[in-house]
C-alpha cells in the first residue's frame, strides 16, 4: 500500500512497512544515520503530524528513522548537513600545541560549509587521504578561508611524522567534505554533554564553541581525557570557554601524580543522563562504546565519532629515513 510522506517540505510516495530511512532514500533524500540498528540515535526525526509504526523508538514526537516504518500519511522533519563538496588549498600554518599534537591550518581556495562535529577528507600532495575533524583555533577564532585541524603525531604515522619535515608551509592540499552525522542539532534544547579522549577534543571544541557563540542557554558539560598531565594541550580553549561563562568542564588523566585532574577515563565522570540529554563522544573506539552504552541505558541521545588508527603507517625504512631527516619544525611557524 502506498502512502504520502512530507519530508522536510518535499512530498514523496512511500510503501507501507518500509523504514523511514529507506523511504527517504528511495525519494533521493538522505536522513543522517549511522549504525542502522537503533543504537546510535543519529537518525532520530520528528513526526509533527501523521501515522508511523514507531517500532518502540518513540520519544515525544520523535522516532528513529532506521527502525520506524511507514504506516500511513505523515510529515517528517530533521536537521540537514551541507552537501559534500571539494576544494583546493595549501598548508598555511603548522603550530605545535603539545609535544605530540599539531594544529594544521589549511588556506582554502573556496570556503567549505560544515556543521560542528563533522570531518573532512584531507589529501596532502604525495600522501594518502586521511580523515580529520573540523575544529577551530584554541583562542576561539576562525576565518572562512581557513580550515583548522588537530593532528596527533605518531612515530609510525605516514602523514603525521612528515608534518614539519617533507610537509611544510605551502604544501598543496585537496579537501572534500563535510562528512559525518555526529553534528550539532540546534533544534535540541536539553542538556548537552561533550566528552572525548586525545585529539577527539577537535570536534568537541568545535561543538562547544558553536553552542557558546550562539548564546545558547543549554546546560553544557565537557569531559576531556588525556593520558598524562603532560598531554594537556587545550588550556587556551578551556580558558576561552571560561571567559564566556562556560566552566562546566572536567579534565581526566589516566596518570594523575599531582592530583590536579580527575583520575580515570571520561566515561567514569559522566554527569547524570536522562532522556532529555544529548551526548557527543569522540576519541578511541573503546571510550566511544562505553559512553554509548551508558547513554543508551539512560535513554539519552548519543552522537558518536570513533577515531580509528590509519592503515597507512611507515615501514622500518621509512622510520629510519625520518629519524635522520633534518628537523625543520620550529615551535610555531607563522602564517
């Protein structure tokens, strides 16, 4: 049996008992989704009017579109992300944020629209493409013709170990994006919990900054995890948030010899969650899974961005070559 759906203002025909995600895709409309099993909350849509089979996923006037099925005429609304595009640019700055975290600034030919929490695919000439989260400078500033990324330096990383060596100021780059569905939902109004480990702070900082600049009154909590106190690199960003009356943040360290930080991992220090809370988590897959499980138990919405290691690593000969290459990376390289 056929029914009529109005999806973000577009009227389409849909077949009874197909999922809302599939019905939208058939009509050429992409509802942001990820796991497709009803676990990640990414595809939650509003049903302001009409009839759908919510498959047990209803919360208020919302359902999970990957599970809910067409059962009659209905209206669906959801927040969209910018269309994926491409642009060219070059490395304009390489700034050391800590001993093992670099800030990479790309000057782009054309501004690229994205939602806070999304990521880009960056290709530096002569190197394989890698995915990095859009971020902002640590002082909270940004420019429309610049893209800012935070990159963890790995001795075996084919790209990260080349930054400041064979990849220097002026190196050409190609960027495509935005990608990812763990972006900020501005229509949500409940408490916002942002948690991360390592350079998972890049998208978390982008999210926190966006909410703050929007003068949003949503309660905001940030829990950032580091390995040791020496790995702390986000002081300036946290200072910016504090200056803007956003001081509900916790730094968690696995090693805590001086007692300045909480001990453990970020998931151990989550605030109370409920079905009105939105949780964003970025970082190692194990942390992401633990946070998602706790959010699921509390019936909170959870948007996740697991950081997985690249398959592109330097072999033995490549590491030796880099080891004896002259170091061209000063503490800060001006634009």
